[in-house]
C-alpha cells in the first residue's frame, strides 16, 4: 500500500477545515503548529519534510490539544531537543504517551506502520524504547476500551474509508 502525504493532507483538510478552521500543510525541517493570525486566517499543522509519519505525529498532538491550547503556537508546550538527560527524557516520554497512542491508532487506520519514538538519538544514555512502547500500548488499550476521542475517531474513520481498512480491534495493536 502506498502512503502519499498529499493524500493525508487532503483527507485531513476535508475532515477538519470546515469545523475546526485547521489545515495540514507540508513544511521544512521542523514541524510546528501555528494558530490563525492576521496573515493566515486558519490554524496550521505543519509537518516536516513530506514524511507521512511526521504528519501523523503532528496530527496526534493536535488531537490531544484542547481548544485553549489550539490557540497557542505549538500548543504552548515546551520541547527539549535531542540530547536530553535521563530526567528530561522521562518527562518527555510522560507527555508523549497519549500523542503517540493516538498516532498508533491513526497509523493503523491508514494501514501505515507505527514505531514509537523516544526522539533522543544523541543523549548520554540509551532510552528504554521497549518500556516506552509498553506505556504507549497500555494507553492505546485504555483508549480503545473507553472509545476514541471525537477528532481521533473522525480521522480514523476517514483514513479507514480512504485506505479500505477494516474497523480497528485491540488485537491489531501488537507490541514487538
């Protein structure tokens, strides 16, 4: 199955622009979320380098953000660049569990492979990738049990329709 970022842009924009005044856009080296301003009358999720996975990840952060955070650049969150200490990495992973759970759900909805990202390639230690994956998996199972949040469900449904993917089940989420 081919996954073209232009398809994802079209699916996202058709699903959300009218109700959320938000568009997904291709960006350069770094992703960013920019709320509407005097130059651009709509909110923008800008993903990096045409990577489908980057777009899914940034969309997942948008799905986590509530109405107030969606009015702030990058949702008002901090970002500590690659090379984090063990303590900062632990804080990073704590806030990344839910977005990466949403990302996993959206990736499988599109038939796209998902890999957790510890996003710390140049730190002084090796992050516990498997441990983090188990935390993300547990979050996915919790989400599936209570039901998908509205925006995650809307995009999951749109992706599954576009890619002809069956409804998701807990057994689709396998930790390797």
